[in-house]
């Protein structure tokens, strides 16, 4: 399969977590979605996983960037409230960088910013 923005085929657990989180975000069942692409784009040094997914649900075509704090082997996952970002093809690169900053990419997971 040709990946729109590169990346690699995710492990089955990451694939399941992506599908579960997408369904939860749109308050639908997994069966209501057709996932055209799920790509693991990157992992940071603290275990976060950056995923891109393209999907269709009814008449809606969507593209999301997701960041998981962790994914267990059974597909259960942890993610922050800012874990998702709807992206457009034209602004994908900027979206990735913005999303990584929002999710403290490459910072210790338990870190609390001091302001």
C-alpha cells in the first residue's frame, strides 16, 4: 500500500488502538469506519507513538494525527486529551510539528511544565 505521508505498517496493537480511539472520538462503532490508511510515523524516546490515519465514515472523509502515550500488547492505550489533530493534506508538515509540541514530544511523560 502506498502511504500518503510515509511511515510504516503499525504493530497490530497500535492498529487496534488507532481504530478504537478514532471510533471513540467520533462516538461511533468501529464497524462504522473504513480505514484507508493507518501509518506509524514516529516514536519518541519516551515511548510516545505518532500515528496518521485516513478513514471514511458515511459521507465523511477524515484524516487524523494521533499521539499515544503508550499502547499495550492487547491494544489498550493511554493518551492525553490533546492526543488528536484533524489535518489537511496541504498543511500536514506544520500539523505534525504543532501536534508534537502540543503533546510534549521527547519530554519525560510525567513532566509538568514550570511557568
